[in-house]
């Protein structure tokens, strides 16, 4: 009986490992230069072309990568960023979400889950996520890993934070934006 339980446990652990996306390489570190990009995005359901360089002209950018629109963790994270968006804007920061998953639903996600508060960009094939070294392998291919960056207007990464749990991303990015603002008041 003990042997069967050990086999069942080993099979369960093996199944969970196979079903769980694998983590990618470490994300770009703090102090690195953020790669510029242009992506198709949506804000409030309305499509537009998003340029990091243009967004940085307004102030720091909170750039967060997430695996796929309309999944549980990504929806929670979008709601949390939407709730905090006014505070970020008061500090002069722009929030941008980027996903390699469900790219055909970015416009709907920007309106429904991001509550028309910030832009969400589609990253087909996770090409931009790869430049930021924040990819993982999911069951259907390469996805964006849940990683948040705060990028100063000069393009320097002030914060690089990876965690599958969406909760701390808002706190950490807000603290980094506040620290930047305090040094530029």
C-alpha cells in the first residue's frame, strides 16, 4: 500500500510539473537600458500603435508583462493596476500591460478588465517579452512571464520584479515610482 501511495504522489507531482509553465531566464535587471518597442495596443477598447519611446516622454512607465488576457491571475492583476491607476497618474507614470497570450482579445481586455484605465499591448510570439528576458513556456508555446518593470524617462530600468502572484506587483511598482518622483520633485 505504501508503494502505491508513493507512486500516486510521484505521478501527481510529475503531472503538476508538466502542467505548470516553466520559468524563463532572469528578467532584465535594474540599471539596464529598456529596449524600445512599438506594438499594437488598445485603451478602452480602441486600438492604437504604442511606442515606449513616446510613452517615456510623459514620465516613467510601469511596464508589466502578463501571461494571457482573461485568465485568473492576469484579471486580478489588471483590476489592481486599474484601481491604482489614478495614483500612478498623479505621480506622472503611465501604465502599460503587455501580453503574448490571447493577443486577439487585447482590446476587449483593455476595456473590461483594465476598466479603460491603461493601455494593453499585444506581443505576438513574445518577441518583446524575449527582449526583456521575461518569457516562459506554457502548454501552447511561449508566453510573457508575470514581470513588472518601472522605466525612467531616460530609459533606465528602475525596478525589475518577477512573481507569479499578482498582488505585490502594484506595491513594488508604486514604491519605485514614488522613489523616482521624490528624486525628481
